[in-house]
C-alpha cells in the first residue's frame, strides 16, 4: 500500500554524561555615610543646714548648678569585595531522534483517482504494461499499424460477419425487424407481448416468466 501521510515527533534521550567546569565570579561595593549630633543639658540644686557647736544659730547653705554639652560626629565608610569560584558538574548528553507517531495509507478509491490522472496524461501511442516476473508498472510505446481500405480487407470483414450470423445466438437483420414490428403492433393493440415459449412463459397475471429448465443456458465463460 502507498503511504499517504507520516506524522513524526522529535524526542531526546539521555545517553550519557560529560564533566564540565563551571566558573563563578562576583564583585561587591558598599559605601555608608553617618552624621551624629548630640546635645545634653543638666541642672542640679542642693541646700543644707548645719548647727556647729558654740554658735548661736544654724548655718544654712544652698547651691545651684547648670551644665550643658554638645557633640557632633561624621563617619564615611567604603568597602569592596570580589569572589571567584570554580566547580565541576555532570552535563547530560542527549540523542535527538524522530519517532513516527502516526502513519496513513491511501485508500483504494484514492489510488484509483491517481491512476486515472496518470492514464489521462498519457499521450497517443503510450500505455501502461506489466510483464511476467516484474511487479512494476512500465510506460510503453505502442506501435501503430494503420489498416487501409482494400478489397481483401472488406471481404474478410464480410466473411466474419456472416460467420457471426450463422451462429445459433444471432438472427438476421430481417428477422430482427420482423419481431420488432410484431411487438410494436401488440403494444398498439393493447395485447401482452408473447415471447417464444422455449425462452419464456406467460404467467396468469400477464407477465413473462423465465422457464425453470436451465438446460438451454449458456455456460459461464468465467
């Protein structure tokens, strides 16, 4: 059978591994700035009384105090770094191939259409031929031998026609015309057509029926 269409799909299969070196590199840069300002203020107050001996009255004391401070600061920091590395890994090895997923064949009708197109494209004097022991179909050239009208050819044709009419399976042209006229008259008169009894019989309903005897049937040539 002839293939009409093939559908394929591409696939990959791991058939092994190979070792590869993988390299990595990274760079980092960092910069920071800080400004600090601090102000502080403090107050203190104290009072006291003392009564030393030999005095007429106590001695009182009182102290007041205040202090303040201010501090400012500014800081800048820069840093940079670089890192490099190398490692080994297994990389798969793939085998790519096409796999047939569906196959469609031409039907008998489609093949007939293709052969019909090929036959119609043949030129005069060309034909297809197959030979014994060869399964292929070949295009062949047919030699044409024209036959010209001649007395000998005409005589041979007439002789062949006479032999055909001499056969029991043929009747003469005059006999055929006579039977045709008889059947035509029967139709015009409204009568059923009566066929020879050796070939047909008339049933009660007026229709023709073949005889049951099949002894007169011709043998099947095939």
